[in-house]
C-alpha cells in the first residue's frame, strides 16, 4: 500500500468521505489511489476557491469535515479566501496540499513555494509529512486537529504519496468533545441575569440550531433579558416554530443603537461585537463603554450543556419560549425588485430547505422577509470574503442531497467563483440559484458614502470602479454554457413562475433576477 492509499483509507476510517479536488502533477498518485480505495467521493471543482468554499458548506451541514486536495502553494493560495471564511466560522476542515518530492525541493522549480507559510494564517494546525511510513499517522492527526471546529492543513510531498507505507492506514481517532463550561461561570451569569440590570445574551459561532434558540428564548423570558445573534453566525435554524431572536444589525451605527442600554452583554459562542470596518467618528467597539462583557461559552465549548445548566439555575426549564408563527406572504406583481423577490422566496420556500445567503445588500430585505417562512437552515458568510455563496451551496447540496438548497447570490460576488455552476451541473445537485443582478457593487457604493470618501460622492473614475455594467453580464448564457438550466426575470410574475418551477423540480437551476439597487 502506498502513502496515498493509506492516506485515503485513514480519511475514510475517520468518516471523512468527501474530497473536493483540483489536482496537479504532484497529486497524481493521490488521484490514482481513488481507483484503488473505495468509499471516497471526489468532487472536481474548476477553481480552488470553489473547492474550499464547497468544503465549508459541506462541513456546516454534515457537522463533520470534508477534505480538500490542492496543488502546491499557488493552488492553496487560490483557495485562501474561502478557507479564511471557514476559520472565522469555526468550521472543521482537512486540507491536503500536494508538494514536490522532498528531494526535488532543493532545485527551486517554478512551482516551489513556502506552502506552510501560506497555510499558517488560515490554519490552526500545519504540518508537512516526512515519509510514506508516516503519512497515515499524520493524516489521522490532521483529522484529530480539525476536530469540531478547526482548520488542519497537511502537506503531501509527491514521494511520500508514491512511496510504500508498510504501516498501512490508521484507525479512527478520538475527537475531543466540546469543552465543558465551568460551574462557576454558569453561576456568575445566573447572578447577572438575576441582578435586575439590563442584560443581553448574544449567541453565535458555528451554529444556532433550533434547540439552542428555544433554550435562549426561555432564559430571556425568565430573566427579562434581551436575546440576539451575532451578525453572521455560520448556520441558523429559522422559520416557523423557531425562537424569536433578533440579529445584531450589520451597520455599526444601528448595532451601537441596538446595544446602547445594555449593562451586561453575555456572549455565547459569539465574539465581542465590533464594527466590520473603521469609519470616521464611529467607534470600533459596538457595546457601550460601561457595558460589562462576559464570555459564557466559546464556539467550541459545550454550549448546549451551558444553556441547560443556566435554565436550571433560573428555574426556567418549563418556561414557554416565544416562537415564530408560520406566515406565508402573498406574491408581488409588476416590475421586479428585491422586495418582490423576497416575497416569492418566503412564499415558495419548502420545509427543511437550506438557504445560502451571499446576496449582500439584498439580504437587508431577504433575511427579515423569510423569518416566518417554512422551517429552514440559513448559512451566512462568516469571514466577509466574497465568492463563498455558490461554492457553499455546492457543499451543502453534497452533504444533504435530500434537501433543497437555495443560493441567494449577488451578481458581483457570483463572478468570483462562477465555476461553481459547472460542478452543480456535473454532480446534478439540487440547487436553485437566484442572482440579484443590479449591475453594481452596490455594497461598495453604500460603503463609499459611509466612509465619507470624497464627501461621500464618487467622481466618474471612482463610480466606474463600483459599476459592473457595460457590458452587462448575461448569467443565463454563463449558466447555460456550464450546463445549468437558466432563465431571466424582469417582472414579479416572471420570477414567481420561474422560482416555483425551480423549487418543484430537481437539479440545478439559475434565475437571473434583474433588480434595481436598494439604496
């Protein structure tokens, strides 16, 4: 058994059964091993930023890591933006990065690079395997390091891959469970909530599932405390039957106002809230200066047990949570805009759907409009690096083939990883993509005004940098050329019909929704 075969067997033994790939010469023995080792689903992506984003979407929905296969330093470099999102979202990932044979590195061939140096800023653990006899052990360690919420990057030199491994594969490793929250911390938070001062619990991190939301709602009612999520938790259970929990506003000024009266801010898997960017005369820290911030649990702590313990301290186990009703909006009519798209999405959204949101400015309307739709999971862009939505939809659909995936995508961000459509078609994934086509980097127009650059009003050169029309992009042609059935909607009636048809069919679809900017 060669090193590559022992690596694949070790991944499979540890439940890592999907690999999103874009290989090169150094990885050919890994590729060859795919025909020798059963149990690994390999999904080809045409750009490394697609495969890293797909691995992120897969892990969020499967609640376990996928692996990636990347070609040398440049391949890893192309994947970094979405690995950044993965790390910020506390999502587990095992990267396998091919490298030159160990004896070839001294010749400094054109593709030689400091792969470990490239990997470190977006990884929790980085290691280069030294010998074929070690690779299975190193792979098992990568899986262990990825755990429940970390990025592990393992370099696979070509001779380690093709060399004989007499030790064979490794068995399943023990993954550390979520860390327990100390009793003293639970007691301190319970005392805060009983103090009579204005308290808020803010939850975030990798996932806010339905059960966590309901527990938080009970705690909030029992303690007369506010409850909200951070701006972009990785995965959130939403819709009818889920707890009524506000989301901290994205805009710093609105977020500051949202927290202005809070005296105790209790963080549950969420970081201390800060402005996404610096703005003149706007504070970077969102909470009031005199607000005491307290970490109940980190994103990899046992949040569920902490909330259960807190419910007991507050005698709120049987408290009735406030939940969302099922409210289906009517459909819009007339010229298409984001509000009418949101009405249709909320109207037709099927139960148990997965919504991947990279609609950027359009999300200001879409997110609240779907709050009382059928129960669904909502995936957010955790690290702010765009070009994530289409790939994440690929990964979510691979992880959950029985569930409909709806990808809400801005036109500008779609073009970062448009190759995702080809993988959707190749794998026949059940993804409906809605492109919000306003021919603008609309969020940047908004940010230009907010930063006060040039008095908030771009001149002709600046305006051209924020405008992605002329030529206008034809997403129907782009999708069709990659094998995805596509249509264009300019009226609400057209969109309603096309979206309903896409939801009722299986396989990849794209709707190019021509909408004006919101601002």
